[in-house]
DNA sequence: TTCCTGACTTGCATCTTGCAAGTCAAGAGT
DNA sequence: ACTCTTGACTTGCAAGATGCAAGTCAGGAA
């Protein structure tokens, strides 16, 4: 394999610290945005992620989806159907990141407006109502 | 300037989303570890950061300290003395990240042990008692 | 006045990202 | 059955970020 090695076996933990370990996984500019999209929409397909405002590159997207799946933070809504149209959801482990995300958003809104004036209030990082 | 361009003017915000904006700043593997060290010790010098378990490279450390200072998440304990021995502290803005860090640690301890068995309980991300 | 030692900077190799083009297979339509 | 379309990826290469080893530089201590 050349490109995009993924799978959690490949992670080398920098230390035994929980915070450091969390960052070993989601400490980059994209992973938490994928999680965020799932909180906001409940479910999301590859192309919906791809078309998000931030504009993630498709190779990065694919590799992050693979990593997050291998760590079971996300999973396909229908594990045994082919990929096309087969969206992703949060697993319990992924959904458990919600408080962390919320605190991060709260901090951002309270302290980053000064640098980034047109930042928006968060819609409410809440899955849309089912049905 | 060749190396290590820093200062918040250089940040290009990917979107108006607060979470995305937070990640534009602290969305990497090192920044939050600097913040963590400050929570745990109250104060920290360059070499103390450098000697942390995770082993940050000195060029990265210097550039992160510069960026976090320019965003006023951290500051020198004594702004007008020379750098040597002049530690860093959290500003109010930096200290406000505590809930987010705590939730992240909580999540990590609850959900990452399975992949990283020897992860340690967090000491208590609380500044040591003064004096 | 020299020596030492923190606090950085620099150069270069390597790894990760970003971007533009593919490729591939499952349906939809005919 | 056969082509056409379109999501879901891969690949190649350029550009940027990181990691490592080696400096540089200034402020005390001796």
C-alpha cells in the first residue's frame, strides 16, 4: 500500500496521558468536523461530507472515514450494503464526544469572535428530529 | 522570514462555524498539550514543555508558543523581563478551555482504554496549590 | 571575563495535505 | 443486455508541516 495507510493498529501513542491519546486520534483539523457533521445531521454520506463548507479533500476524507471507522467512532448505517448511498452514523463511542464538542463550541463563541468577527452562532449541535 | 511563520493574522478561517474555527487554531497534535501542561502545573518554562513525556520538537514548541501568545491564550508570567526563566501561564481565554479539555479527557478515559491499555488516569487537571 | 545554560533558529529529510485527475462498480434508463 | 450516470473512492504530484540534529545568542554565575 502506498497512499493513505489507515487503521488503528498504525497509531503510535505518544504517552499514557488521556488528553495526548485523544489527540493522537482526533488531533487534526478534520476529524472533529466529520463528527460535528454527524451531530448536526444524524447521518451523512461521503458526498455530503465532501460538500461541507470547509471543503475537505477527498483523499483526506476517505482516510479519515477509514480511521474513524476502524476505531468505531462511526459506522455505516447499513453495514452489509455497498458503499454507494450508504451513509455514516456515530457509534456510541463517537456520540460520547458530544460534551467535548459542545464545550469547544462554547469556548470558541465566547473567545474567538474578536479574531473572526463573522463567526456564526452554532445552530445547535443536535441531531435533527427523526421521522 | 523563512521558517515558522506565526501570529494570528496568518490564520485563514475555513468557515464561520465555531468548531471549525476552534480547530483552525488548536486543531493539531501539540497546542492542547501545551495548554494541558499549564493546567496541570500552573506555570511552565520553555524547557519544561520541551521535556514533557510526548517530546515536542523545539521548533514546533517555539512556533506554538508564539501562536498561542499572539492569540492571547497564554502569556509570560513577567512580560518585561527577558525570556530566560520567564515561564508561561494561561490567560483567562486560555483557562476557559478547561471544560473542553476535561470533557476530552473524560471521553478518552472512557473510550480509548480498549485501544491503549496502559493509558493512565488523569492526575486531576488542576493547577497545583500555590505556595 | 570566561563559561554555562536556557531559549530559541536554521537546514534538511520525511511525512502529511491539498488538488486535479482518474478508476470502478451499482443502479437507472432504454 | 447494454450503455450512461454518478457516487465513492485512488493515484500522482506539488506544497506545506513536522521531526531531528546542530547551531546561535544573551544573561547571569563563578
